[in-house]
C-alpha cells in the first residue's frame, strides 16, 4: 500500500488515505471470490477498521468488534484508492469506543461527481486490559474430518491463503488446525499481523467453506 495522506478533520475523525494495487499487494491475485477479479479479503478490511481506532486510542487492547457491516467486495482489477475514518464515541478510565469506516474512491465520468463511497463500518472497543479467558470452551460433538479443502476446489483461495491444515465438522460446530508457518509475506503487506492478524482470521472464515460439503440439516 502507498500512504497518500493522514489528517485529523474538524469532526475529530482520523483519515488515512492509501492506494492499493496488485503490484504492491501481489497476493491479491490469489484471492478471487468470483474466480475472475481479485478482491480485498473481508478480514483485511476489518483489520483496517480496527487499526484506525487502535492508532487513535489511549487504551491499546482490542477487546470487541461489533456492528460490522460490509456492503460489497472491494475489487482490485486496477489500482484503487481507499481510506479509513474513525471517531471516538465513548471514553472512560478503562475503555474507549470508536466508530470506524472504510471508504473507496469512485471515479465518476464527470470529475465533479467523483467521491469516496463507504464500503464498510464497525464499532471498535479498546480496553486497558483484556477480559479473563473463559474457563471452558463447549465441546463439539461427533466431529468428522474433512477432505483437503484447497485442491478439492471447495475453497477458491490461492496459495498465500492455504493455512487450514485440517478441518472437522460436528454437531453444531466446526473445528480446524491453522498453520501460518508456511506463509511468507512482505512485512508491509496488508495480510501481515496488523491489529487482529487478518490472515489468521481469514483461515477461520475459510472453515465455513466446509459447510458446502455436508447438508446443513446434519448440523442442526
């Protein structure tokens, strides 16, 4: 990505303006949800929403993402311009809440109509400390191992996203083993660790692709 500008507006929103292309983010060619045109993964967009708030916050532990809305895929068939905005909506001694937005520049046939359009938004909560880890994670009954998810064509993801080593499906749940050690990316890549580690979360979302294998009624 290329940083175009970063500024603080009169409404106290921090604006980060960047350009993205397949040349700067070559892994985009391996993420084509329609099997034709590269698109920015949803978890990368969510990470950018979180990072916008994290950069502004005094509390640095991300504890909650809520009201996440994504209107459409952000396709990158040519270089595009994106920006993130965030605004502090609540603050106390231990918690800060922000409203973050992700926009894409739309180049209109008439220049005076060109503008940024909102693509995604989220409420981001940061705290001074993390909450306690749950003592017990519910057990998923009747787990069955899935076949390989990538070569089988179940998932559209290319090699940089091949982090699901094994996957299981059971009654009312999915489980998976994710391995990031095989992935090598430039340190400036949008898929890098970030605020919420978007590649790791993308692997979690990939597990939902397993639902294509068995009828949904078997999970009820």
